[in-house]
C-alpha cells in the first residue's frame, strides 16, 4: 500500500472531533476538488505493508484511527487493512469521497462520506448509489463554498432522507471562502437536523499543513 504519512494528532473533523487519533493518509486521488488542502498526497508516498502500518501506529496512545487520503479506496488492500485495525481493537473511521464503491467495507467501520458540492468542480463524480450502504454508524459531510452549495446539499439531504439513515450530517465551510457566521446562520435557519463543524486542527495549528 502506498502511504503518504502516518501521524498522531487531534481529530479535527466529524463527530470524533477533539479526540486523540492515529492518522493513516494514503497516496493518490482521482478527484481534483477546487479547495483541496492535501495536494501533497496526490503523488508523494512510500510503499508499506499492512503489518508495517499496524506497527507504525502501535506506539500512539489512542485506539481511534482515521484512514484517509487522497482517496483511500483507490488502494485495493484498504478493506483488508480496515478489518485488521478493527480486529486489533481500534475504532476505525474511513474518510472517502463516496465516488468509489462502499459495498464491501466492513460495517463496523465509521464511514465518513464527503459528497462533493458544485463549487468543488467534482459534483459529477458523486455516486449516490453509495447512500444505500450507509448506516447510523456513518456520517455524510458537505464542504460548502457558497450559498448555492448549501442549497444543493439541503436538497440531497432531504431527497435521500440522510438524517434518518446516518448518524450525523455535517456542514463544513471551505476554508477562508465563506464566513463561519454565514454558514452558522444557514444551518440555524434550514430546519434540518444537521451539524456545523470547523476544521479544528487548522484552528489549533494555523498554517501547519502536514502532520496535523
């Protein structure tokens, strides 16, 4: 498996925000979102076996792990790694764009599916058939850069009954694109059971790109 970085930090997003977490970031992504903040993961990385990955996170004083990218499902052995982590007693989160099949992912995994809003430039890559494989164990995230993104996301949330299907529906602002207070007001006014989140790691370590 081609790994970009493995590190220990505070989980900055999702319902696990604020918890100490081991991060496994894989190399490679077949999307090019307009706001991507991990472009360094497109190509940089080293090959590691599942055994080597497990050994790398073992010293971290946490049993929470996030498998991310890039796009981790481009690695053919990701489902096997997820099972190995689960069997090792870890709480496992998988962050994915949702354009690749989720059917074979172990149901014990907390899937965090990042549906792409129009301003990302990748809206056409969303595979909404993946919604059927989401459960109350999972989360859906929308990264919004403007009001049109927010309205589009609300239509998806209602049309696919996401609050009844998943544990949490999340809204994140594109960093520096919209005011936090604007997104807060939209969330408050929409009447949907959704949660606003910020990227906590960018608040704690402003300007630090890697390893957080």
